[in-house]
C-alpha cells in the first residue's frame, strides 16, 4: 500500500510539473516573439494575384477598404496590402494584422480560423480556408461582421494597452470625480478645461488636436438616448463650454448629414454611440466626432464621453481611431480597483 501511495504521489507530482512546464514554455515562447511591424490600420492580405483580382479580392476590398464612415474626406476603413503566398516571408509574417486566404482542393473543413500572436505580438491573424475561390468569397461574405469586429478589437486593444502602459495618472481622478469612472489617458494628454459638470482633456500638436469631452446632465427617464436628445444636449453643453477663436463662435454639431446612432454593449457596459461631424458656428473649423452616452450607476444622470479630431492638413482615420479607442477604455471607479 505504501509503495502504491508513493507511486501515485510521484505520478501526480509529475503531471503537475509537466503542466507547469507546458505553461512556462508557452509564456516563454510568447515572450520571445518580436514586436509587430507595420502601420496602424494596415492589413496584409495573403492570396494569389489571380484570386486578389477575382471574386475573393472584390469581396475583401468591399469589406475592408470601403469608405470609413463620418470622415470629411474619403478614407478606407483599412489600408490593404496584397502579398502572394510565395512572397509571404519573415518580413511580412511579423505584421500586426494578417488575413491569409488558403485556397486548395485539399481543404476539408472550409471556414475561418482566428489566432493571435502567431509570429509576433500583439498580432491578429485570420485564415480563410476554402476549396476554391467562390467558396472563399462566400465564407468572407458570411463572416463580414466578425472579421471587422476582430480587426477593430485588435487595433483598439493595442491603443488601450499602450495608454495603460504610458498612462497620465493625474487625469483619472479629475474625470472620476465627475463621471464616477474614467478612460485611460496616455502620456501627452492634459486637462484643458474644467467647469461645472464638464471636463475637456486634450492632446495637441502644431496641426493636430485630439480631444475628449466628459460631461453629465440629469436624465429625464424617457427616451434619453435617442439621437435627437443626445445631439440637442450636446449642442447646449458645447455652446456653453467650447468657444471658438472669435466672438459668437462655438463648437456645435454640423447638419451636413444626420449623425449615426448605434446601441452598443461592450464588456458589460451599455451605451449609445453617436458618430457625426462637428463644426464651429460662424467659423470654418470642423471634423469628426464619436460620443458614448450612458446612464450613471444611480440611473439619475446621463454621462457622456466624446472624442473629436481636428487635423485639417491630414487624413483623419488614424487620429480618430486613436482617440475613439480611449473611450472604450472607460472603467467605473469600482472596476478599476479590482
């Protein structure tokens, strides 16, 4: 009996040791991966030239290179770079976003495989497996939303993780005092204005302004999160708090197009996301904005966190994605303590 007990104990210890070794191996392997390359917003598409010019390429361009919504000038959602399978070497394998289209008669399980940190970190890799081009195009069509969500989340997570790594810790207490929580602001952002129930956080260079407004107001308890009510309150708050450079100028919502509204649930938090254009009344300044409106924990107030960009000399997709991602990093004060 003693020998058997000893044997079982040694065996159990060996299994635990093996499991721990496996975990450590995985951790070590990930730690040894190089840092990703490529520009934010780029996606490497690995597929033959023939398929890229055919139905597969058409489907991918329609999905990933369509116009980014609510930008003043036309810009694609993502910048696509086609690489053929034979030239997909080490230099491209460490890119941040990779979509591989594997078309072969040997494919027995058509579909998409989603992976992370395959050749670099933090990396997003998607593989479309299909027996022929038509099937591959159909798979892409059927998975449009998930493909887009996967890329958006990968880009967003990189920005949020960078903000947390290089956080400007002085800002969260200021915002939390007003909003009962705060996004994570990276180094370079600073407090531009604090007023009653209103805060303006800003990152400014010579030609670029990335800003975040945080404000709150009493909820009416009925249809608070319609686009009409959100924009009406937005215009009221910004007229009072965001003056322009000259007399009788102030930020407002442009009526060049109707703002878009989407109700979002993200990491257990529900909010109304509004996209549109801002402008300065009686002036020629303007640009894109994104706002998240949601109820306070008590339900008595509406809290708004809003990102906007002013970059008249540059394309704005990248700058808006940067500052918009910070909105998604919002955490209630109680959550941030955990």
